[in-house]
C-alpha cells in the first residue's frame, strides 16, 4: 500500500466530511482567517460561520457503520508504520462516527465549528477549530502506539508542530504530514524537502499573505452570481491552475514549479510555457474560469438534516452553453408527498437537437486552430469524432424528448423456494412527439410487437407474455400511450403514474435527474431474509438502517453546467 496514497485517503476523508458541513447565511469579509489565504489559491472551501457539527452527526449517525473496515484496509507484517498509523486513525474515525459525543470528545472538537481548506501554491492546508487540543494530541499518541510510527517535533516562527514522515529516511525527497495547533485552531498540512521555511510559517498562520482573499470580493461575487447561501463557499480556480502550469512566476504555484525544475535540472512542463501555449491555455481558462460549490438551502437538527447544494462549472462560452441547452429535453415529474418513490432516473434529451448541438460544440472546439502543440494534438484527435454519425444513429428515435425509469414500490416474497414479487409498482416511459411512430418503427426489429394492437387513446395492452418471465415471479406488465408518452408499467402505483403523464406536456425542463430512497430500497430485502431465517449478510445489515434520500441533477444555464445535490438524512430510531 503506497504511503502517499494512504495519507491522501485519510486527508481526503477528513476534507470530504468537512465539505458536507458547509452551511450558513453571510460571507464574513472581516474573518481574520481570510488574511492568511492567498487570492491565487487553486482551491478553497470555507465554513465562515459556526456549523452545528454535533446535531449534523446525530442526524447521519445511523448511516455509517464500522463493519467491514478491517477487510477494506488490511494490515499485515509487511505494512509500514506510516500505513499502520493512518489506517489506525481512519478506523478509529469510522468506529466513532455512529456515536457523535464520543467522536467529538476523542478529537477535541466543539459542538459547532468553523473550518477551511485552501492551497498555498501546490501545498494543501486544512484548518479546523478545536475545543480541547489535548484530546486531539492524545488521539495521535494512541495511533502512534498502535502503529509504531514516531513523530518528530519542530518550530516555525512561534508555532510548534508534529511531523510524521511519509517517506523513508534514505529517500531523496522527504515529505511529512504536519499537525500544529495555535489559539484553538488545528492546522494539517504537508512539508517537503523543497519547501522553504517561510511557506511552512505561512501555512501555520505565522504571517499573512501579500495578496489575501480578504482583499477581494471573490466569495461575495460567487454567492451573488449563483444565489448561494453566503457563509459556505468553495471553488477551484481554473485560471490560477493554468497560470501555475504555463508560466514561470505568474503565481505561487508557478514559482514552486520553477524552483523544483531548477533543483531537478529540467522542467517537465517546459513545452507549455511558450508564449503561444500560455496565450491559448489562458483563453480556454478565461472561458471556463472556475468550478464553484455552495448551498441553496439547509436544515439541521439532531433528528433530521437536509442539505441542498450545487456545483457549477462556470463558463463564458455561450456557444457551447447554448448548444447544451438545445439538447435538454423532458423529464417527468412524479412528486407526491403522500407516496415518495424508491428510485427514479430521468434523462431529458431532445433527439432532434442532439446532432446539431453536438456539431455546434464540435465546431467551437476546433476554433481557433491551436498552434500550441499539446492543444493542436487534442484538436487533431477531435477531428476523428465527427458528430455527423450521431445524426444517422438518432434517426430511429426522431421526436424523442426523454426517457425515465421509476420504481415506486416493491415487496418480496418466497414462492416454491424462489424469490418473487408480492408487489411491484414500476414505470418506464419514453416521451416523444409521436409515440405511435416509435412503435411502428421498432416492429421490424422486434417481431412480437407486430401482434400488439396498441391505440393512442391511452388504453393499455397486456405484454406480460412478451417479458418471458417465470410465472412465479408474479410480474404483470402493460403498455400504453398516454398523450405524448409511451409507457410500460406494472402495479397500482405504476398505473397511477402512467395516467398522470397525460397532463404533462413536452417542455424542456432538464437533462438528468436521479433520486433514491436508500431505506425503502433495501428494507424489502432485509424483511425477506429475516422471514426466511437465513443469516443476514453483513453488507445488508449495515444498510438496513441507512435512512437517507438523495437527489442529483444535471442542467445547463447561461452561467455554466449545474450539478445539483440534495441529501436528506434522518437519525435512526433504535
């Protein structure tokens, strides 16, 4: 197991858990922490107002169990102390996650905290508030005893720190994970043999940066542009990333790469640093400047939490955004507070617009003709992907606006020793200008369709024999045309959903939508196994209390590509 990979996993888990806790209502421009974060940071995620961590952990505690961790992260005699150390920390974290009070106590965290993640050039820095630093150091001591890894101590300015080596003593390049605490703030970062002392001092908060984030309106602008709640903003800055890779001293990252190149005697990115490449890459980055993340709304209590977030890949390329918008089609809406579906998947694509839209995107990607070798090579490969072929392939689906699959409800039973459906409510739909034409075009390719006397008046036709499923499965399916929708459905709820499509017109309302209720999905399996008396598989045992609902979507606006995510979790009732 690679030492750097292990360290990355542990740090990523911490950062990922932190990212889920971004809530709030106002950007704190006077927040002193922003004075230590450079405006040219490649990535930033800031919890600028205290987040109710304990309440949030209680609301999700039942969704995380420690089963299977030993099998997932196996340690043997060949494992290094570094691997043992980080695995020990991760196992402890996962073990305590279902018990919020113990988790916060062990790591010295307060009930409500603020946190930050950012970069100093290529150097990642993570900061979070501690209410009991001694408890955190005690946890590191425990992991040391468990693993045999011994830390070293150091001092940067007035800040003392612990360093845990990720590399062997005889390695040419040395890398360490740094832990330091100052005035109730924990800093986790990296230190390498090529870093200068000043960089580590900056990471540990010993001195402010010259061009701080606090001196800009970047966070406020992101919140205003995308309608995010203001005290929880994250971004990846594509412009600064490109500048760092293509210039010699354009920002902190560029200077770090240049220094490393001097040490090694060669620059692996030299071909990107010609004036032509700099200009062409900068133009691309200006068209796609940032990926930003924020919250639309949230609600947190010990009993339940709901987080409605969005990621936006910002774009100033109106040609591509317009083409993507033309592709968007129709996704059915089955919202019903009295009956939430188990799973739904919708893909909205206007097939008539697919080939023209892809052709517009293809032409735009070929304009201008790049002179930078790396970009010219990519354009050359793009030449082989002529979207004209897409138009030929989509001719069969002329007029299609979207497709969806919905599982509304199901219940399993056992028939003659085999699993069967006691209940199955489901629907598959294809929305099109002329659904009957789709059936007529498909008949030559699937002869059994020729025997179906389907009318466009909404009357259903039984197609159970065509499914060729064993009778003991208990599945009975019908096909019908409900307005502009060709539907295949089963069960009472499936019939209700199919009839409801009559009222839905084919307006372009989205590109992709996915929703799932994990508890409703897994509980029928759990119930059947419990009734059978068979031992419960460990994987399913973990999931039976997973009381979480997820909704994800992808859409296109004049501001960019929007990926929505709404997560609702409820505390388990024991």
